[in-house]
């Protein structure tokens, strides 16, 4: 019997319903059927190394990360980071606050930042679009990235960036009133997030990547067919443990973001979305020069 190809995947967060298709493909042995031995590796408790950095360090073969990571690494030339699969076809994130009904109010508030390269500039642009000036907002950078939303709920922060099908559902079930502000509503054409990315210079061959993509598509299609089962598959991996009610509701909410239209394929990317996103970043002065989008992503491993 031929040895299986090992594929280590760094997750962008503790296991959650965004990752349910990956866990379906793993637990249902879809990866194994493709001759792959896949490991899904969450960040450590302190989240002191990003998935992209783990990829750059050679600790993993693929990284789940936002499109900003892909753009930033290519701009600096630190690594040829390239998206090969978009987990979410539409943006499911928002700036969330328990205090303010308008994001403009952040001009006098504290924003809990994940320290991502473009993040604080994007939030300031959203504040400005709502009528503020963005300069009165205090940025509180954090190393405890996994606890930022808890700090918002406690009232120690005015807002932070969340995924609404996860933290939004959490607030809903906890009876916490949450005000949410989507980037697109402020004129920010936010890109694919998260994506699965590779180091172009790594040794993971094209055939293995095709098998990985095929199995991953099947995993997310399974999550789309049966959200309850997908939530059950994910449940043992969640830390801290989550209730069946929470995971069922979160899975139902996130499923609408795995595809963009009834005929679309999970994971497949459109160049127009990358072009619009990088053009916006350049207009904001966040990119020093235009980047060729055909280097930032590829659909070549879809069969």
C-alpha cells in the first residue's frame, strides 16, 4: 500500500463552524480516500504565531488565513503566499459593539485590535464613512486575541472584529444586545476571508493539492447538505466545549456563506473580487504598488 501524503493545515482560530467542512472531510475519511493524511492544527492558547508565519517557518503545509495575509506577504516579498481555496464566498464578519449603535461613536472609544496589518486602517475608514474622523479612536492591540470578544461583552472594549455566525450567535444565545457594522456597508469591499493558502515555493506537489481541494470541496458540500451532522462532527474539537444548540445554529448561519449562488462551487474564487479589494487598499494608501492578482490566488487545483 502506498504511503499517504501528509498535509498539515494551520487553522486561523480554535475549531469553529467555519472549519466544519475540513473536519467533515477528515472525520468521514474523505482525505484518506484521496491518499492524504491531513492534520488540522489550531493555534496555541496565546495565538502568538499566525498561520501564515507557521507556513513560512515550515511548520505546516497550508494555512487558513485572511486574504490580507496573502496580500501583505506578497507585498513585502517575505513569502509567495497564494490562496488556493476560499472557505467563505461572502464576508461574514462585522465590527461588533455592545455599547454603540453607530460605528462613528468609536471616535471616542476603544477598539480591540488583532494587530493585523490593514485592520486598524480599515476600521478607521469605516468610522470616517459613518461621519466620524477615525483619529479619536483608541487602538488597543492584543496578544490575547482569543479573548477580545469577551472583553467587549465585559465592557472593557467598545468594539472588535468578529464573525457573526459565531460570536453573533454566541451573543444572541447569551442574551447580549450586539450592534454590528459590516465593512461592505461602509464601502469597504472586503476580500475573501478566510482562505486556505500555500507557499508557492513549498514541496507540496500539484497532484496532492488537487486531491486536497477535491476532498475539501466534498467536506463543505457535506456540511451544506446536513448542517446538523456537520455541527456534530465539529463538536468534539471545540475548545471550550459548545452546546448542541449553539453549534446547530452557528452551522445553519455559516452555511449560506460557503457558496455564492446555487450553481457555485465551494472554494472557487473570482479574480474581480481580488482586484476590487486590492484596488481599494491601494486607494487608501495601504499598498505601495499594485499587485498582480493572478499571483495572489489560483483555481488551478480545482478539477
